[in-house]
C-alpha cells in the first residue's frame, strides 16, 4: 500500500464511520426519519471535504497498481465514500447529468477499468473481501444493525459459494459416481445454512434501523456520466452457478441471461470467469433425465435423483425465505408507510419498487421451480424426475 492509500483507508475506518453514525442518529431522531435535507449540514460538508483531500492526492499519484487486493481495496474505500455522499444527498443521479465529484470519478474509472469491474463499491468490498483490522471489518457506521447485516450477509454468501463449489465438482465425476452423493449432501447442508442465516437476520435485525440507516447506503450513484445501480448481497457468482448447474435457470433464457450480463461487472473477476464456465456446462437435471430411460431402475439413479432433488428443495427454500421474509419485512412493508416524496427518492434512478419486487418474485419462482405457465420454470422436468423414482 502507498502512504496515500493507507491514509485514506485509515480515514474510512475511523472519522468516516463516526461522521456517518452521527448523521444517522440525527436523521433517526426526527419524527420523519426519512428526511435528510437540512440536517447535520456541517458534518456532511466535513465528510465531503475531508474525503476529497485524500481522493485528490490519490488521483494525482495515479499509480495504484500494487496488486489486485490493494487496487480493489482502494476502489472499495472510494466507493464507500461516494455511496455515503449519495446517502447524505450531496449527490443524486436524478438531478445531475454527471457526478459532481470529478476526482473521485476519475480515480474510480481508472481502477474499475484496469481491474475489469464496475467503478463503484460492490458487495464483495463489504463481505468476502472486507479485510478486518484488529477484529473490525469496514462498515459505513458503527450501528449494531449494520454490523449484524454485514456479518450475516457474508455468512450467507460464503454458504452459497460452498454449495456452488460442491455442485461444480460433480460435473467431472458424473452423476452416477458414488462420491457425487457426498457432494450433493454438502451442497444441501450449505444451502440449509443460507436459510439459517436468513432466519437469523429475520429474527434479529431491527426493521426501522435497517430501512432508515443501513439500506440508504446501497442506492445507485454516478461515476463520471454513467449511473451504477446499488450493490446487493447477490453480486457474487455462486448463486447463479447453483441456478445453472441444477438446471433451475437457463443461460439461454433471455430474461435470466440479461440478468447475468447486467451483474457481470459487479462481481470479482474470478467470479466472472467461474460463472462463464458454468454457462457452458450441461445442467445436472439434464444429466439425470437423459439417464432416466436406461437407468431409472438402478440404485445409483434413485440415490442420485433423490439427493439432487433435496438440493433443489433447499435452494428453493432459501429463495422463498429471501423474498417472502427478508424482502417483505425489511423493504416492502416499511416502504408502505413512507411519505410519497420519500418513496420517489427510494426508487429514484433504480427501478420502481413494484418492478423490483416482481423481478425478485420471478427469481424466487424459478429457484422454487414453481408451477407457472408465464415463465420457463423447471416445474415439469422436476416432476418427470420425481415420477421416475417413485
Ligand atoms: C435484510 C436482509 C436482506 C434484504 C432486505 C434483502 C433484499 C434484497 C433486495 C431488495 C434485492 C434486490 C436488489 C436491490 O435492492 O436492488 C436483493 C438481491 C439479492 N439478495 Fe438480498 N436481501 C437481504 C439479505 C440477503 C442475504 C443474507 C442473501 C444471501 C446471500 C441475499 C441474497 C441476495 C441475492 C442473491 C440477490 C440478487 C437477486 C437474486 O439473485 O435473487 N440477500 N436482496
């Protein structure tokens, strides 16, 4: 790390967190908790100006190439700073044609383009690649609900990655290999863990604190001219690898393929490569259905199909929890009590809330292989497999 990178990182881990937390307490103490205008203006200006000094020095230094972790870590720090400016309404893509933060944009574009990722902070900066110092990972605030959210998100993401890793290892063995059963079981356990962490969030996270003080840092913002959507816990390849390897979603479904293309740059380069690899593989569901005619009476086929179906059920159960519990409790419900002017702000530059909810419901139903005739779910094909082992 260069001295400038170090200094900026130290600021992001200290004064930046203190100022954000102070502002959150001011907003949250109001009768209208969603109001940001005219509150804590001196702190907002301090946050903007202190950050700008570090960013200017880094932009002039130019040479940020001290290895991927260093450049990626710096992009994360820069992204946290820009996301905070957006959260405190010091920038808003709906009223601007380009980011008012020229130095930060130049630095972000430089690093993002050189690494092959979006020039903003992504989920991995606050989860799988959030380097802790002295037991403390990075965060926007020191609020306990943000810590809880980040901790459980990270656990959920790693659990999805474990499931994807196990399924990926089945392809070179083939579904009839005796050890494939162990890998199916590993994937199921990992997906059960995802549900467990979802349940912990559901039980422990405070709705208002999350809605008013944590989620606003995940809004879209501009870097240069272009607006980049907010980060979300789904910006890693593992969940899509599971979708594709199981055969619940298809890379040639235009809706799903579009989603993959759109999220590609929000993932780490290694995730991008592994997702591309999965897009070329034959789904396990197809392997099993192809084997059905010749082998459905055999022990290995019944065992493998049962183990495969148990993984599909666990994946569907986690998807249902995400949508029907987490999204419903922490986004949909609180947004209903929001004043219209704030609701516009909530959805500004992102898709309107009903559109977002509908898109998430489609993903849930694909993963659950729901019986829907309007989208291409795996319902009928899973029924065929179930029938073959009954
Ligand atoms: C308080 C908890 C959570 C809430 C309220 C929540 C809400 C959301 C919302 C609203 C989106 C849509 C993206 C957007 O906001 O623009 C999303 C996407 C996503 N979230 Fe969560 N989420 C939560 C926790 C988690 C956890 C723990 C995981 C597990 C890793 C997760 C996995 C995903 C995935 C994979 C996506 C991408 C869409 C998909 O492929 O389904 N989320 N989430």
